[in-house]
C-alpha cells in the first residue's frame, strides 16, 4: 500500500475545499440578496429625489390650459429653468395633443412645437396613468430613469391637459452600488481566506489522530504491533484510537497463536511418515510436506504449489475434482511401480465449512508397496501351495481308487501302485515340513543353536557324504558326477547352527546333482576374505535364464517345473536356504549362464580367531 498521498487527495484539502465552497456559496447568496436590496433602496431614494414638486406640476398644467401658446411656452421654459436638480437630465412638457411645449435641455429646444413620437407619452395621455421605466442609451452607454406623469386640469381633475416627461441618469446610483459591491466582495474574499486558514488549522487538529491511526494500521499490516495511538480525548476519535490499540493487541495475539499453530503444523507434517497435500477449493495444491515430495519424486515444492492435485498424482484421466466431491471417493491406489517403483494409497478428505461450502481437500499418501507386494506374494503362495498339494493328492487318490477297484489283487501292479502312493505321501510330508520351517522363520520363532564350528571340516564332511552316496550306488542308471574341491587348508571358525547350515549345503548340492549332466563336475570352493568366509558350489547343468535369476530364491519357483516335479523337488529348498543364511547374518546369491551351469555363493561373517588367544589370556 502506498502511504504517500497527493495534496488534493488529503483530508486537509477536502475539508478546506468544502469550507471554501460553502463560504463562497453563502456569501454569494447573501451578496446577491444584499446587492439586490441595495439596488432597490437606492433606486427608491433616487426616485424620491428627482420627483417634481406638486406646485411645478400645477404651474405647468395652468400654462398648458392657456390659449396664448407663445406666452405659455415662455412660461413653461422659465418654470423648467427654475428646477434645480442635477440628477435630472431632461424634462419635457407635452400637451394633450402630443405637441412638445418645452424642454429643460437647451440642445433639444428645437423640438418644441413638434409632435412627440414617444409611445410611452402617448400611452400616458391616453390612459391618464403615470409610467416609469429604466432605459439604456446605446449612444452614450448610460442608464436612465424615465418617468412620465400626466398633468391634470386645475378645474377638472379628470381632464388631462398634458404630461411631463422626465429622464434622469442612473450612473451615479449604480456607481455607488458597484463600489459597495466591490467592498463586499473584498470583505468576502478576506473572510474566506481567514476562514480557510482557520479551517486548515482545525482540520489538522482533527485529522492528526486519524493520521496516527492510519500509520498504526499500516504498521499492523506490515506485522509491527509495537506502536500505539495517542488517545487525545474521550470523543469519537479518542474512542476510535482506543479501539485501534485494542485491535493491535488482539491481532498480535492472534498472529502469535497462528504462527505457533503454523509451526506446530509444519513440525507435524515434516515428521509424518505419510505424505500430506492440501488444496484450495479448485484443487490447486497449497501445502505439501517432505514425505509427499519424496513419494511423488518432487524435488522442490515451488514446482508443485499452485498446480492441480490431479496432475501431480497423475489421475486426471480417471477422476475429476467434482467426482472426488460428489462420489465421496475416499481411497484410491496410484501405481507408480513403472517409474518410482512404488505403489501409493491416496486417502481424500473434503474440507467443508458449517454451511457446507467446500473450501479445499486434504490428500494423505501412504506407501503400500510392501503391503501390495506381500499381498501379491501371499496370494501367489496360497496358489502355489494349493497347486503343489493338489498334484500329489490327485496321484494318491487315483492310485488308491485303482487299488480299491481291484488292482490290489494283482501281485505285480499292487506293489508299484503302493510305491507311488508312498513316494507322493513322503513328498507331501517333506513339503509340509518345509512350509512349517519357513513359517517359523517368518514368525521369528526359530531357535538357532549357535556355536563356533570349523567351517573347513564341516564343508568337507558334507561333501564326503555325497561322495559316499555315489560310491554305494549300485544302480547302473544312476547319474555319475565328480566333486572337485578347491578349499583352503586353514581352519576357519565361524559361529553357525550346524544342523540348519548343513541343510543349506545339502539343498544346494542336491540341486547341483539333479541338474548336472551325467559325468559332470561339481566344483566346491571355500575361501577367506578380511571379514567373510565365502563358499561356492558350481555345476555344469542347464543354467538359469537371466530373467529368472531374480526369482530363484522365491518360494515354489522352478525354472523347469515339469522336470523339477519329476525329480521330486518341493520348490522350497532354496527359499529355506536363503532364510537360514539371512538368520546367520550372511548372504546367498547365484551366478548363472544358460546352457553352461550355475554357481551358488554363500557368504558368512567371519572374525579371525587364534586358538592361542584363550591360553594367553588365561596366563595373564
């Protein structure tokens, strides 16, 4: 707001202007009435001053009644000469026939004996009534007063013997009026100037508190509440000043409360694990917290503020703001797995006033990627379990039905059918045991019997068992393989659960044997790094396609499902192995080239340990 006002915009100027106009209007009205009244009074006095005495009128009437015209005219001239009035310019005497009988103006005496052409004189002679008027002479630019009075016979009051035409100059009268008017105008101007000065002084005294209140309100608008308006009195302005001071205090308190609430809100929003976005009634974003920026992959809230919520969430094709209001949509899923790798759950809430007017929206974003993934895995797990159990149960049912139908009587077929039922039952038992093991690992109820074990000896022991199995096998169709060992000779003591870790190695070795070609070589390695012991088991089998490597440790996942079921696998061995290694604080992964074989790696945490340390410590 511009605090500087031009002079003609200030209240001082406006008050002075109003006073000046009111004074001018008042003085103009008073002056007009005064001058008019003055003019009437002066003209009335002037008429009285130039009025002829009655004896002159009688004398003139007597002379007009005489028959001797010449003597009468001479007497009339003498009578007019005796009239001594400087205001009278000319007096004419006209008889009842309209003949001019005399004139007081020597220059107009040649008109004597001529008939008058003045219509006013003719009218007076005809009507026997006096007539007066003001005329303006264009020749000398003077104003005159003309008065025509009928002359009556001394013997008969109703007999008009003539008329007296009198003309008097009004310049003296109007000169006096003009002088008085000039004096009045000068006095009025002086009065207006003095009154204007007094008005400015009074207006300043009146507007000074208003100016202070204006400055205080400007300070309040800028956020400065320290100033106070001086209360000059107990009038309306004083009460207004007190009200502004109270307003300043109230606004300051409200501002402090609002800022505290804003800071609290910002603190809550910044520490929330969920993303929060607030919009105005048009759906344009006004507030966004840091979590929402991270979930939506927005670096700066300046790029978001003022933009539509539908565009930021990428749901404009599916929803409109009116649908979110009218349809009462409370939750939607936003799948950004292709871009940010996250699935977001958006909860919408409408902000309404008590009147029902919608003033904005609040959207809360929650990362449900893991929940959605777990839900999908759970559904897939249930589907896989159902599928894996249905296959052996179907086989068992089929063979049992065949035996019930009489196959048990056949000495050759019955043992084969019973062998299939037993194998499928054993397979289901193994699967259920594996599922129970995974369930205990997921729930964290597995208890590990940890102890320091020489991993070198344990690894060789497990490999020796597979060598013994190969030597004892007498079936000529049994697959042949060779185990090649590249194991360090150093004793490596690692804290593990011997039974569960043996199960891991067995699972990997069994897979290597299953998928290795006849006569293939299985290479087992054991090496030491600074902080880890790394074991690897490599086969020369079919390998794993690149697209399946990321799922090889998933439950019930098989690269070649038909071949895996034929060889009796449950699809849970590698999943159990991963869970066990993770419980031991290690890692397991695989490298594979399709058609050339696979290599499984196991890394376990290792702290170098010297057997002499304990003895040296005890001696100390």
